[in-house]
C-alpha cells in the first residue's frame, strides 16, 4: 500500500509539471490539419526526380477534403514564416495535452488499486469505514 501511495505522489508531481508545460503552450484551433515535410516529384519527364532524386523538403498541410479523402496543401514560401511556427506550437500543445491525459488516467488507475487494497486490508483487520 505504501508503494502505491508513493507512486501516486510521484504521478501527481509529474502531472503538476505537465500541466505547467501545457499552460506555457498555445493552441490555434483555426489551423486545420497537420504540418508535414515532403520530398516531391515535379512531373517533368526528363527531371532527375523521375529517377529518384526528389525535390524538397517542402512544407504541406495534411488534411481531408469534403469527401474525407486525405489531401496535401502546399504552404507558399511567403506564408512559411508565419504558418510553420503556429503548426509547431499546435504540435507541442497536443503532445503536452496527451501527457496530461495519460498521467490523469494513470493516477485514477493507481487510486482505484489503492482503494481495493485498503478494502482488502480493512477486511483482514476487521475494520469498517
């Protein structure tokens, strides 16, 4: 039981740190899709890219069209300095949020284990709550 309590205390400390990290990130809900960097073929038949030496890396936004089909939208050079940092901030926010959610689930799981263990202990000693 003592080991579970230590684990919960450690997880709660990690959760506090993760929430702090989350609060320092910013989410931009207006940005749809995921930033991806791709090498591409240009389509000219005599180009080296047809032999495997692709062009790039170019920045794209991976998203879905109205039919649900995955598409890639090219980020224009003039928009890169603005959009790429915003998409990277979203990526950091999502990672931090996932960590917070994972820690909360772990804490809940360990608290359930602790409650069960206490019930077992109470049953062995004849105590009631």
